[in-house]
């Protein structure tokens, strides 16, 4: 091939002045990149949750029995009032009136429940955010609680995508966010409950550990300890990851050690304050045991339920047959997914966090219907399922998860809030 003489080549076009189109500012470019990166995750998660949420509220409307119930336990003028009942009622009381920690015996009580319920059983971060948002926006405590939960649920979905995508690719991360949207128990993700906030803090703490951002991980773990007592699993997972990093000399010691020091402060600080106010440093655990019959029993109650429900026996503590049947399936699914997760060889922080979360949930005596939502924080269990679904295109993923989203309005919403105790 010959090259044209220089004289025959066309003259280069004169350079045109570069103009910046509207929206091409650094902020505009950042927003476009963020939309391309996070838009599919937010759209998938939000679409699935909206579909299930619509079914949930429709079932409440057609059932019509919410008006006959006490507002604290599922009643109200509108179907959506159920979203602020049970634990949501306690969170509203804390946001409105604060705490008055006390161990108050029930006169003449001789059974498992010997103490009156007290708001000190509920950790302070979520109601504090409710109060802050309410005073800032004027939404009221109900609306503010919903807003905090919904925003936190989207943050959690983004975090789940980020963690799983780092290990198994973008499509696997997308599938994991979608699976979390339809997980049994996911009805509390958009309710006046602290679960979405806890998962958001936990997943981004794990992500920070995986990326060596130790101070961020420590701060997020500290905040998680102000939100739920099961943050002890996250504290332990961070500690194991930090010690492994120090042993392998992958990090300079100062930041992992600082994270180790900061991580438990939220949890220990709240438990210590409650104990001091009650005059008993084991007061929080005494309250959980005496007012809610919630105590660590090394799995005896869970085993009792798992050997009773499959044969149709419901003669154990706090039986809610339909919700307990769902919870039994969730427990068996979690136990089946755990070895598959280990086989994927994820970072130690995810394995330790998941194993300890399962141990805390399954090793406790509690209302068994709650297990399906107590396992919402065990998001690493979604990794093997998401990895298996990563070959699906987005339309195929929607085709698979769409019916699950509709079903979740029944099993993750109505069955828990109306037929059980969320």
C-alpha cells in the first residue's frame, strides 16, 4: 500500500474552540457517572420493592381487619398505619419522649414474662434520626421513620451490590440487590423499623474492611452498635479481619488498631448507659429476658420449633403458624447457603460476620416468626445465589425476580405484620 504525498493530503481542519455543553460541569459529569453506575441497582431494587409493597397494602386493604386492632399492634385508620406498629410503636415513643430505663416487675407474674416492657430494649440511633428528620422536614415521626428506612434500604442495596460485584462481577451484584429486595422478612425494609439502617451500616463497614479503609469501617461499626445489639457480630468480624491484616503485615498497624478500638464503643456505650441508669449493668439483658422472653439458649428453642413445625405441632413459645412456617424455610435456606458461601472463599470479614449473625439468631429464644427478618443482615448468604444468576441479562433477571417481588408482598409483608409479629 502506497502513502499519498504530503502535498496530496488534505489539510487538517482548524481547531474549533471547545465549548462546555450544559451539564458538562464536574458536578454534571459526576452525576452522569453515578447514574450509569448506580442507576440500574436503584431501579431494580426500587421496582421490586414497589411491586411487593403495592401487593402488601392491597392485601391489608381487602382484609380490612386492621381497624379492629389496637394501633400499637397493627391497627389504625389506614392500611399503611401497620408499618409503624409493634417495634415501630416503641421507636416513635423514644423519638417523641426519650428513654426512662427501668426494670419494673409485673405484680404476681410467674411465667416467662415477669417485667413490663421498656423502651431501653430498643437502641437509640434509629429513633434519633427519626427525631432529627422530623424536626428538619416537618414530616412527623411516622413519615420520618419511613423516610429514614427507605433511604437506608437503598443505601443497603447499593452496598450489597458493591460487595458482591467486587467478588463476582457487576451482574452478580445486581442480582444480590434484587434478591435482598424479595428476601423473606423484607417487609420491614420499608417500615418504621431499624433493620434497613443496620444493614446499610453493616454492609458498608464490610466493604470498607475489604478495601482497607479501617477508620471508616470502625466508625460505621461503632454506629451499627448504636442501632442493634447484633452489631457484636460485626465488631468481631472487623476484629478478625484487622488481626489477620496485622499478622500478614498487609497494613501499617495504627489504622487497624484504631478501628479495633473504635468499633465496639457504640454497643458498649449504650449497654453501659442503660445498665447505669437501671442500677444493674446486666439490665439490658434482664429486660430482654423478662419483658420479651428473649435470651440466648444455645439453639434449644430453634431446635424445638424446627422439630415441631414440619409435623404440624405449634405448642411452643409464641407460635404463629403461617409466619413460623416461613421462618422455618428461611432457616433451612440459610443453613444450605452457608457452605456454598464458604466455598466461594470470600474475605474473612464476610464469613465471620455471617457465621456469628446466624449463631446469634438461631441460638436465641425469641418469637420465631421474627427470624425471617433477623436474618436480613446476613447479606453475604446471597453471594452464591447471585453468582449463579450473573449470566442472566437484566430482562431475564426481572422475569425471574418479578414474581418473587409480588409474592414478597404476601410472605414478607402481610404474613409477618398481620399473621405474625414482625
